[in-house]
């Protein structure tokens, strides 16, 4: 591995990094898609940050805007129809959204890398995996073909693809789903990024393979100290690997906090509903307690709190005023619920907790 | 990834909201497609042009009071004038009237050929695609071999065998040569729909093959076929003109655009209007069908909406 | 041959068997050539699968992709042509039935599919989708009663009956799955085969559908064959569970037996791979990380199919295929070295 000298780490596309700034911070970001039949408001004011060696999970169901927000961070939203209408994305304190595309490209892949759910479509079927991994070095470091291939073998070893030297010239379809995901991770790690965004990295995989991949990601994080943003709908995966969690609903966070705080003492009716909806393999549960209704239409997000039509605790104010994030006692803990204290008390009284 | 579902228009509504938001949207996919179509200028223009051509074919008298077969030689080869809008041809016939009456043959052949080829394709393609196995292998291979015959070349060879060549003969030849592409399309469309779970559901309910094909498979595999059939009408009209031009299509005294272009070629320098008017009308007609096919493709493909 | 073991350790009374699957085999030929196809191999998708489904119970088939759970279900429904074996329903072998007899049986055994987007004909209204069953089996319900019954069924699955004239694309994923359930119920079946019915749904909606399926079972006395890859969902909804690996059942028992007295190493690894919902669970530390991938079903290992990834494998495992029998365990297991309760 060619280690990037430390002093260049202090520069972000030629601009000086701000000392002490979080690795990546996203503030009040808004994304909308302007389509023929209306405007889809996919992300509406999301704010979060991730530090070195930290794993932050963005947890949400389909349509919550979790993937779109990651695409906004990467700067890979198709525009039109997608537009980042407001907000800020800072990498080591340097604003990315106002950066020229040429500079942005230096950050993308090199400093912030991303892996996707579907490794088969994310890899080009007509090139060998070695060529595709090597391309990162040829493109960004001007390596020769030979150097690129050697680096590819090294990376494939690092993501524990057996017989890397023999398989470097294989095509993506010759690999299993789990191995393809490893290839994607190898490509993402090629340039030793500071932040890795993993968008549903294990959703398409079987549970035993999922365990392998999550283990690999956490080993690699240990090794490189990168910040990991894990986008998923899977509460189990989040519980296992995340340090902090951001729960998203209708394009905005409803609750944020340290993972054990959120899981043991959820502070938003939506999070509570998710927990109660989950069947367990380790405990017998008589009856699931689902959230009623379905997620909102992003073209007509309910006024006030977006969750109010599905919320068992909703009052008049919830239908009018969008709740801001209330700070709670614990570190970094916030909840976007008008009645956070009441709701928590009610839940604790009823004794329905994990 | 799932987020993308929401932004491509497939929006999930909470139950209470469904009532208000979609009350007026009780519509089938065909209905939706129709509403998308009438908002498209390309569709409206091509549909209007096709409509005009159709009316022209059925009621030529609405467009001209002149008889295309009354040809005083004394008026031969006149250039366009107030009396003869498109001028006159070598025999002195009114060229405007002949162009109008020519629509009938072109449109008739276009529609007949497409209808019959489509029928063959729907039956053959459904059987081949749905049953698979040896039937499919046979039909598919025969289609492929047939497919290899170039339409115009095949048309020249076969039509040369006929002494008298009218609308029926030309149509027959174009049907015989035209079905393979459409059958291949129906077959692949049927195969993809056959694998869907709603077809499995129907089978699990005990539905007969006939029911499955007519109620489930065909309605859902029709969209690409309709698009192609629309374009085919235009292509057939052009093919008829080409065959007539090559003197293996319709014969005089039939009135067709292809024949008119064919006769005009000798006088292209002295009387260019003889080539221009039938050529322009032919191009507009073919173009309209192809445009309409494109508009339909956009409207019927839910992925593009 | 498998004798269904006495359900020791379980005080839940099992009903009589309503459906018995004996040695079901489904092999797909792998062919090559365009005009003259020749077989160059066989995918053993489902290989010698036997189990009983009892009246009123939910039997889970669980395993990873490629384990043959869906093939097994589709073959029972005769959506796939069986290679061999038998499925006895009401004393008759479904695999030997004529088309006419099969039509009758289809009234009794219905199916719910995974994909709520692909399982409904997009060109039919909800009313037509539900009522199609009676168009096919007019003897079940008189024409004039169909409309009322459709409304009743929609209500029963939690849909607004006013939406009877809407098309599938106007509903959300969870609502579409409810339409699929209403269609399955139209013929008053006694058995429902549910193939990953909640896998495509979001957690909160998934719980709604799971609850609905449970309620319908209690109300209508249905028996379910419930197929899923999600071990938590299976545990929640199933009375008995069969774990499959590469076309074979490796372990079958009631929910407690399989989840708490796990006997097969594969099941153990599978269960340990599921992330716990508790951030403090430290599950990772006791996790059995399986090496490598599932072998190809076209070329499965000799003997025990799990042996290539099993940490307990010995020479004997490569020889005879271990039978699914009681081995000092409280439920049948196909392993020479099963885990036994301490």
C-alpha cells in the first residue's frame, strides 16, 4: 500500500483542512427531485457528523431519504431531476457543495468512498475485477498497468478474497455475491479513503455472508481508522456495528444518539414503533406491535410532524408544527418529538422495552 | 436503493391519505397511458396526420371533387396552378386527385399487412413463448430462417412470379415476409411475462392455459407489440411504394404513391412536381406512424414515466 | 426413510397431518445446444425432502438462497414438474393427479408470493384479481354473491372496500401484499403456501402483515407452509421449522427445539450470524463465522453437503449422506456429530 503522506491529508482538494473539525459533517441538507408530476422532497434538513474511527448508522425504511442523502454527500445525484437545494456538507471543515466539479472529483473516491447494495450492477461486467480495482490507481495516481494489477492483488488479499493472484483476471459474474461485495470494498479502499459510505452493503446477501462482510468492514476500520457511514434498514446490523445512529423518517432525522441509548430507551414514537415491529430469533414474542399505515408520500409530506398520521401519541400541535430536535440528557442525544418526555414515560410505564 | 422506488413515482401513502390524494386517480395503466399521450404534442400531431390520411383513404371525395381517372391529354404535364393544385401528370390527370386517391391503396395495404402479420405473431408467439420446449424450438428456428430473407429482395423474387399484381397479391407477399420480426417480439415479451408471479398465482388458482394467455399474458405483453405494429404500418407503406417503384408491386391503372413516384422518375428534371408531391405525402404518412410508435413507446413503458 | 419423530419435549398438541411430503426431488437439467439440446448436468434444487404439515399449524422452511426452499414449495404446488416423490393431500398424491383433479385440489391449497409488485396483474382491478378465483371455479360461489364476498375479503385483510375498482399500482407494497392474501383466501383454502411473503416489506409494514397472517390462521383454521430466509420472522410465526441447506432438510423440529436445542452445526452458524437487536449483546464474540460460500447445487459435496464449511467435519461426513433421524436429540437432525443438550 502506498501510504499518503500526512501533510497532504491536511489539504482537501488544495484547501486547508480546519483543525478539530469533524471528519465529515452534514448540516441541514435538502434534496428534491423535480419530476413531471410534482416535486419529491427526498431529504428535508438532515444533519449529522462522523468522526475518525467511528461508525454512524443512518437507519430508515424505504423512502426515508437515507440513500439520497448519501448520494448528496458524494455529489452523485443525477441533476436534473435531483437538486440539493440547501445545506452544507463539510469534509474536514472544507465545504464540498460549493466546490467545482473538478475539485470535488479529487475528494470523491480518494477521501470519501462509497459501496452499494448491488455489487453485480455496480461492477462493469466486461472488465476483469483486477482491471477495475487497478483503474483507481491508474486514474488517481497515474500507475502503470502492471502496478495497478499488483496493487489490485494486494487489495484483494486485504479484503480476504482467497487466491487473489489467480482470481485477479476473473470477471465479476465469476464471483459469488459475497465475493463481489468484497471486490467493491477493495475498490473503495484502493485510495485509502478517510470516510467510507456503505449503502445497504449486506441487504442482498445471505445472513452468514452478511456476518462475514460486516466483520471485514469492522476489521478494515480498525486497521485504517476511517469513519464509516452505514446506511441500512436493518436494526440488527445497526445494533451490532454502529457507535451512533441517526433514525430517518420522511427525509429528516427523528432521533439521534449513542447506539445503546437509542436501543434501550428510544425517544421517538417512530423508533419505538420500529423496535416493537421487530420479530426476534432469540426471544419468543407473542405478538408484534406494528406501526399503523404506511410511510408518507414524499410529494405531500404531512404538515407538522411527518410521522403524525401514524403516531399513537399525536396531538393537535403535531399536525401543525414541525418539531425541532430536543436535546435530551445523554451525550449527543436528540429527538424530534413534541412530547418526548411524555412518550418516554408512557413507554417505561407500559414496560414494553427491549 | 429502495429510496429510488419512491422518487420514480411509486409513492407509498398512509391509508388515510390514500383517500384524498388518489380519489380521482382510479385508472388503469391504459388510462394513464392515454392521459400521458394526449399531453404529448408529438402524439397529437402524428395522430392528426394519420387521421387525415385515414379519412382521405375512406372518403377521398371530401378532399377533391375531381375524378383522378378523367385525364384529358390536352392538359398533360401542367405545373401546379389554381385549377390543378399539384399540376397534372403525363396523361393530363389531376395530380392532386391522384395523390388523394393514392392514400387508399397505401393505407389499406399498411393496415391489412400489419393486422395479418400481427395475428400470426400473436398466435405463434404466444404458443411458442408460453409452451416452450420442442414447439418453441421449431417455431423459433423457422422464424429465424424466415427472418433472414430481406423483405424487398424476397418481395421482388416472389412478386415477379405473379402475372396480375393487385392489393391482395402485394399484401400477401408483405404479410408472408413481415411476420417474423413481430413474432420474435411477441415471443420474447410473452416469455418475460410468463415468469411473473401473477401468472403463477393464476396457475395456482387452477386457471386454464387459454385463460392465462388471454387474461394475463397477452394484455401485459401487448405494449411493445403495439408500438412495433404502429411503426410497421409506416414501414409497410414504404415497402409497397418501393416494390411498386421497382415495377414488381401494383400495376397500372391502379393509383398508388409508389406507382406515381415510379412513373415520375423519367421526368424528374422536366417535371419535378410529379416526384415531389407523392414523395412528400408518402414521407409524411410513414413518418407519422413512426412518430406515433415512439410516442406510444414512451407512454406505455412505465419505466420511462 | 424419515419417520416423523415423536415431538418430545413439546406439549403442544399437533393436529392430524393434512399434507405429507415424501422424498420430494426436483432436479433441473442443465442443457447445452440450440437445436439439439443435450444434458450436461443436473441442479439438485430439492433433493429427497420429506415432512408433514399438520392441521392448523405453521411450518417454516428456512435457509439461505439456493437452499431449495422455494423450489420445494413450488413443486408441492405443482408449479414445477416434480422429478420424483409424492405429496399426499386428503389421501391422494398430488403428483399423480390429472389436470382435472389438480384443479379441484387448487381450491384447497393456495399461494402467496414474495413480490407484491410482481404478483398482481397490473391490468386488472383489485376486484377482478380477487374474483378471478370464482371465474375459474364458478361452483364455489354464485355470481350474484361475488361482489359482496369480494368486499368482505378486502375488509378482512384490512383494505378499504371502497378501493375495489383500483389498480395494483395505486397501492403501497404492504397493501398489495394484502390484496395477494385476499386472492389466496377467495376459495376458502385449507393450506396456504407463503413464499417469502414479508421479505420485500419494510419492518413496520412487515409486522402488520405477519399479524394479519396470524389472525387469519386463528380465525379460519388455516395451515401455513411459510418460507423465509429471515430466522426471526420464522421463529415468530412458525410452530415447527425445517432448516434447509443445498436442497436437503438438515434439521426439523418445533420452534423451541430448533432455536433453543439447536442440533445441526449449520443451524447453529445460521443463528449465530443473525445480529442481535441488543447493542450490548456481544453476539459478535461468540459468532461462528462460516468460511467461504455455499457450494453450487449443480455439484454438491459428497456425503453431508455442509461438510465443506463445517468445523466438525470428519472422514465419515464425506461418505454416506447422514439421514434425518433422531440422534439422542429431541428432534431429527441430519448430522453425524449433532450438538446435544447439556
